[in-house]
């Protein structure tokens, strides 16, 4: 029933309602499908038939409008999103564009967008101020628009030569120029201006024409009517045009477009209007500035931006006149804590409320027990400020956390009657009864462990090459001081398990630091210094070696968890190796048997084990034990993943094998930069150790077909050096080691020495050792000895005898050392020779086979293995291999496996006797 029939009397409406009640509602809830009951006039005005061209072009103009708005606010990300949608919309309108041609407004937005992006790209200062998303979107969109505009190059060139404005864009500009008239351009029914422009013209009725006339008069009286003067004709001309064009199917947009001024008078008038407009705008601006200056002169007023002023007042904790007691404060504390962790909770405000509660409790003298309980919750709230596990604390929050823990420790040390612990239940807490010991639920050790983890996260997420990293690293002194205070507190009141945990934290902050004071005391004898200086040195604190010994031995004896003991052992070994105590470190590693079960440990412990093994190998190298050093470093260096195994970074190739979550977990396991081991030093130590072992071995087994490689990585570097077509002077550390290996192979120890020890290698590697001169002296000695061994292996077939004095002069070694080296070679049957003591010469025995004999031996060995393989294949086909064999006359024996050659040789040896 139409709404026009409901204007009658009450009786009519009641009867109509009673009639409607008889109609049953359809089942299924299809209420949205019922037709709207409209009058004929409304149906005529609402029903608009639009062509496909209008729909597609309207979609394009809406997207263009959004792009232009985003360009004004420099939102490049939004521009990129809308540009992609614009490309899709243009693809949908491709059939229409092929018929009608590319629209002018589309060419305009492409040209303007490209110019806009080029301006942003050239603005270096603006690019630096951009956020990360906008900068990324700028480079992406710039590449896309350049690639996209290649298809419209000719259109854009024509447009730039004859720039014109499309109808939709002019309408947009007009709306932007006049703020007051922008709202009036849209229909009250919600129809957009673009849709309205595309409607066919209809003659308005008499009443509506009067209404429009009245509205136009009101608009002319308003302040913002200046913009309407830019139109070519007024309201009367528009009415006359509408009457002339009534009945014609033309678009109304032709009457709303700006037209270029035709005569000089029109041009002058338009220019004058523009100047008046700019002048008024300038006056308004200057007036605003004068008002601001007047406000500033008073000094009492503050200019506030538009909107409701935000009055920041501290929230009232308690109502006025409320008596502050223990129960009231605890109740308020529980109310604040109930909001902890909930969505939408302001964490900063929660911390402020708790700090305010501490002030109220101290002002009202509620006792230290209540303050300790609130302090525990403040520290916990500081840790919860960042909900994401990967993010680290901000500097101000971190400083608040350190200060709060120090204040808490001060209270606990000043009040020995306060007992804190996780095992204390909230029901059994005693916060105010001073006659009994105060009991507060909370664990100070857990807070300190979390503080240590937060410090590690801060160091992991800071650029290690910046000054900020150095500033953060200075906080480690505060962290160590807090751990030491907690250690003293728990030694008095803590359990054995808690003491072991805090000892481990102390160890983890000590094991990697080289004790320069203790090292200096070892080098300087105590007799040379006065007694006062000795006392001062002793009072500075115990040596790190004594401290580590005391802490680790307590953990070895008292700890019940394998993980803490394992970490303590590894740190103890690392500390021994760092201070060149090789034998203590080696014995502790062998006695612990950690290498048998370390693969079952968690990844952080495995990283610590790898770091310890590397430090052990470097320590062995400093002591001149090249074989032990090579064995310790072999597993890490042969894998090719030393950086990853030591927790010092992720490899690019392994990043492809992980998903995003695994990568985040791996990054959290990384060791902070100040704990890193120099990877170039590590590789150099390994390659030099391999060179000192491999080159003499290669010379001794040059003709041996079964020669095995000691170090695959070293051989790989040699092959890389041999493949180079042009050999220049070595530059990198690897090239220096390869060049030194070639010189040692020829027995030229001086050239080898010059390649290993020079200014470049000193700067890269050797100067990084604590006792660099001692290491260099050891290296020279090792190079001389191994070069002598290599020389004897290589050229022993040339000599009948050689004087030891000649060898001593050639390699600059003393005679006893040369005698010792040659004696060991003869005893180990590496050199077939004898020593003639009266003449001090080495007499060669000439038992080494010639090259031809070596080839013959290799051929015989290969033929023997070939025959054996053929016989095994034949027996396998016959089905006699591996079970009861044939008669013994054929060389097979029952239940003794395959021993034909062995049995045959045994029979021959028996008949020979």
C-alpha cells in the first residue's frame, strides 16, 4: 500500500492496518526482496539507464580522484595501490577504449603521476624523511609507471604539447578551490557529481525551478561565492540554455565546464579576480599570525588545535576522604593488575598508576612489604610493555627497569626481615604485621634473568658499528653489578638451585673477557713493585680465573640439572683457553665427555660448545701445537658454515631453506657482536695449521696412490690457486697462505716466512692475539722445522749424504734441533738414512723406489684388486659366495668367509719354512 494513502483519518488507518494483518508473511525471510512502494514521480527520477561507457569511465575517474588526493598528502603507498586498481579498471574498459579512443583524463593522470614521482625521486631530503613503506612504494611505482607509459608514449607527448583538462578533473579542481561549495555540488540523495553529469537533461518543473533560483541567490550572497564567478555564464543563462536544449539528449556537463576566455576583457577580468582572491587569502593569513602573536604576548594562553581539548589529568587513585590502608592499596593493586594483558590496555598508563601507588604507599607509611610487592609488579609490567617477544626495550624503559631493580635490592638489603620467594602463596603473605617476618610472593632471580635476556636482545638489535652500541654496552657494568648484588642476597637467603642459577649468570658475563690485569701481573714480577702497589692490585678484586674456579666448582658439586653444569664446564674451558691455559682446558674437555652427548643438547648450548672448541683450537695454535689446533678446528671449518655454527649470523643459502618463523627463532639465538670470534683469524689459524701438517705429508707420500688428505679445505684453496691463469702478488689472507705453501713445498722457508708474516697479515690476523710477538716467533720456528722436513723428503733421492751443519745454516736452526728432527724421521721410518756421528752427516740408504718402480707397484695393486672383484662377482652368480664353499683345493674354506688370497699366501709361507 502506498504511503500516500495513509494520510486519511484514524479509522481509515486502523481499518487498513487490520486488513494488512490478514496477509501472512512469506516463510524464508525474503523481506529484502519485497519491492519498494514509490510514487510514479519518484520512480521516474530514480530509474536511470546508463551506458557501459559511462560506467567504465566513472570507475576510472573515481580511481583518478583517489590517486590525486593521495598525491597531495604524499601517500605513495596509496598511489601504488590505486594505480594497480586503475590498470585493472582500464583493462576492463579496453573494448570501449578501442572504439572511442584513449580518454584525455587517463593520459593526463599518467603524465602527472610520472612527473610527480620524478620530483619525489630527485628530492633527496624528502626521500630521507619518508618512512620505509613509502620509500619502497616510490621505487616500485616509479618503475611500474615508466614501464606502463611506454604504451602511451605518443599520447603523452601530444598531451604535453597541448595540455588540456578533462571535464571530470576540472570538476574536481573546482570542488577543491571552493571549500564552501564542495558539499553543495553533491546531491542530497547521495548521487555523486560525476553520475549527475552523465544524466540526460530533463526540464525541471515550475516549483523546482523557483527552488533552484532561490538556492542560487543564496549562494551568490555567501562569502565563498567568488569561485562561482569563474563560470562562463550565470544562472539566468543556464536556465535559458536548459529551455533551449529541452528535448535534446545532450549531457549537462557541457554547461558546467570552464571555458578559456575568448576576448582580452574576459582575460583581464579573470586575472583581476585571481589577484583579489590571492589578496584576501594573504589578509586572512596575516590576521591569523597577528592573533597568534597577541596570544603569545600574554604568556598564559596556549593555542590548541581544532577539536575537543584533551585535558591531561592524573587519574584519581582513591576518592576524596578515603582512608589509605593496606587493604585499600592491595585492592587497588589487584584492580590495576586485572587489566594486565587484556586487549586495549594502555601499558604505559598502567606503569604510571603503579608508580603512583608506590608514592601513596610510602607517603602513608604503609610499610616496606607493600612497597616491595608493588615494585615486583612494576618490573613485571615493564617487561610486558612490549607484547612481541622479538622486540627489545626502549632506552627509557630499560633505564627505568634497572633503577627499579636497584631500588628493590636496596629495600631487601636494608630490611633483612623481608622474605621473598615463588613458593610463598598470596594467602600466606604478610605485608604489614611487623611482629612477624614480612613475606612477599615474588622471585628476584627470575626478574634478574629476564633483565639479562632483555640486555642481550638490546645488543642483538643494535647496529654493532654505531656509537649507540657502545652506549648500550656501557650498561653491562650495571647489569653485572645487579647480578652480583642478587648473588650476595641469594647466598644468604636463597636455595641451592637459585644460587646455581645466579652463579651461571655471573659466569656468562665473565667467561669471554680477557683479564688484562691478571695477565699484566703475571708478566710483571712482584719484586719490582712496592708493597703498597701490590696491596692496591690485590684490593682491586679477585682474578677472573679464581672467580671462575670458585663459581664453577660450586655448580659441579651442587647442581642437579645437566644444562647448568654443561654450560658452566664449557665456559670454564673457554676461559682457560682464552688465557692460554691449554692443558687445564684440554683435560677438562676430555674428562667431561661432552663431545659424546652434545648433539642432544639445545641449540644455544651447542653454539656455546662450538665457540669453546674454536677457542680451544686457537689456544693450541698459540702454544705451537698445530696438530691439536687442526683437530679442534676441523669440524667447524670443514662444514663451511662457521658463521652460522658460532651463532654470528645466518647464511643466505640457509635462509632459503627456512620459513619466516624459523628465521626469527634463529636470529634470537645469535650471539651479540662483542662476543664474536674473528672468523678471518679463525680461518687463518686453521689454514696455517693445515699447511704445516699437509705440505710435509704431501712431500713424503708424493708417489703413494693411497695418499689421503688431511684437510680438504686446504687442498681446495691450493686447487683454486693453481687454476688462476695469472699469478700476481697475494692480496687476501687465503692467497698469502697458498703462496706460502708453494714456497714451503720447494723448501724455501724464507719466502714462506715473508708470505705468512708481513704488515698486511699482521694487521689482519697476528696483531689480534694478546701476545702477538710470541705467536710470530713460534710461527717462524715452526716454518723452519717443517721446511727442513719437506726439503729432506723432496730431495733425499738426490743426495748420497748431507752434512747437518749445512742444513743448520740453510734453515737457520741450531745443530741439536736439526739432529733431533732427523733422528725422529729415521725412528719413524719416514727417512731411510743413518746418522754418522763423527762427521755429523746424514747418509742416505737409497731404498726408495724409482718413479718407474712406483708406477709398476701401482699397476700390480690395481690388477690384483680387479681380479679379486671379478672372482667375487663370479661366485655371487654361482651362488656359492657367503655360505658353504667348495673344496679347499680351490682355495675356499668352510665358515671362514672369503679368504682365497689370504689362504693361498698362508700355505706358501708354511711350505717355505
